[in-house]
């Protein structure tokens, strides 16, 4: 059964480009409180203000609060209805927000007994999200590296990782990139045996002594050159995007570049440093006002940095370039 689902997920993964569909942008980062929901709400609002049709989805079924960030006080329906199979049509879960062109799929009233959807439900959800009538779909993943979170991140087109300039957040971000990459890799492997080796390597203390994706690559190249080639292809196609949030100093900004080079050196992965958002008291004030920052304090520094990232997303940083400006 796992293999069949894996195939389905792999198919979804490969169907991400081509036809005109919403750009699906999962936003994670491992750690809670780093500003994922804040960034999602404001990037979504920014693009909606520019006239794009945007849906912001709260995927954080265990700590939902995106509705508050975008200004929807009491969502009447939620993603939990889809997870519990009470509603099959995601379109019916779309809620209006105070911002024209911005709709929300909230995540309140989840089932505390089984908050995470099953894997087949997750694959179904991602497929339906792609079908939404929108230009952008942002998916707020919440904290952690639960299998559900990683599946969403991996199946989305252009996963974004929000990192705060603190060792705890950076540490969790590496864990997140590693988890996402290994899961994606496992899907890419055609043979059951190689998938087993990837699974084994996911355990940091595995008996084969594989510690990094590059060590895993060497092992797989040795055992099966065709799979090795698939590995390299997956590695080259994987471009997690980094947003540093709550930065206060030039060193905080530079940290994004350091993370980028660590990803290159140890993971063989080319991450893109999409930009940064400075620490700004008006960010907290906007959350307290239950509205996106770009709406209530459009001239604040953080709002300007957010708009810059939104424009960069529009210009589509398919190539990994660096953030503009400095602190
Ligand atoms: N750039 C920023 N400057 C100042 N405060 C921020 C900034 N970004 C986020 N915050 C504060 O951090 C809080 C937590 O952010 P949130 O988006 O809820 O985190 P997460 O979704 O990652 O758990 C926000 O409510 C806000 O008060
Ligand atoms: Mg959140």
C-alpha cells in the first residue's frame, strides 16, 4: 500500500509544472514562533493587493491561527472538514477576507484525536489545492517535521522555509531541509532496495554510517548507477527557498547566506535566499490588530521587505539569486 501511495505522490510531484495552475507554495521551517503565519499572511495579502488571486491555507491543524493574521475572526468552515471527509469540495471551504482577491481556508475545530490526515487524504488534498481557481496558494505548514508536513512541503512547487536568526531556529531549519530532501529522494528512487537505503539513512545513527546526503549519494552510486543518476537529478531539482525573518543586524542577514552554503556543502542542495524581513514592532501590533501588516502599516519597514519578497516571487526566482539591499 505504501508503494502505491508513493507512486501517486511521485506522480503529483511530477505534474507540478506545465499547465496553468495555481502556484502552490508550502511554508514551513521546523520551529514554532519564527513568523511562518505572519509571513504567509503578508505575502498572500501583498500579492492579492497587486491583483493576483491568492488563497492562504492554514495547514497547522494543531495550532491554527492564520485566520487571525488575515483578519477572519470566526471561520465557519475549515480544513478539518476536509480531513474528516465532511466536505470533499475545497472550493466550499474558501472564506472571504477583508482583502479583495485573498481567500482563506482556515484550520479551526480540528479533531483532537486525529489531527493529521492520512497519507492518501494528504495526497488528495494536494491535488485539490492545485485545482483551486487561484494564481497562488500559500500553505502554512505549522511547526515540526511530521510526515504530513514534509509531504506537503515536498509536493508543493516551491517550498519556502522561514528562519529566525537564532541557533534553535537554524538548527530546526537544517533538520527540516534534511527531512524534506530525504523524503523527496525516497520518492525518486525506482527500486525498492534503494528506497530502503534512503529510509535507513534517514536515521541519523544508522549502522551503515551514512551521515549526510552526499554520503548517501556515494553509497547509492556505488550500488546502482542508474539510481545514482536519479539521485543527482532530484538533488539538482530541489531548491528550498529561505526567508530570514525578524532580523536585527547585518550579521542576521548574512546568516541566510551561511545557511545557503551549508546546504550546498553538506547536502549538495542549492537553496535560494529569497529575502529577509527585519524585526519591526509593527509586526506584532498588526497581529494584535488581527490584520496583515501590509494593510495596517503599509509603510513600515517590515511591510516594505515583505512586498519586496512578494515581487521576487512574482519575478520567480527559479534561479538562485540573492536578496536585494542590506540592513
Ligand atoms: N518581523 C517581525 N518583527 C517583529 N515581530 C515579529 C516579526 N515576525 C513575527 N513576529 C512576531 O512573532 C509572532 C509569532 O509569529 P507567527 O507567525 O505566529 O509564528 P509561527 O507561525 O512560525 O509560529 C507574531 O505574532 C509576531 O508578534
Ligand atoms: Mg503559525
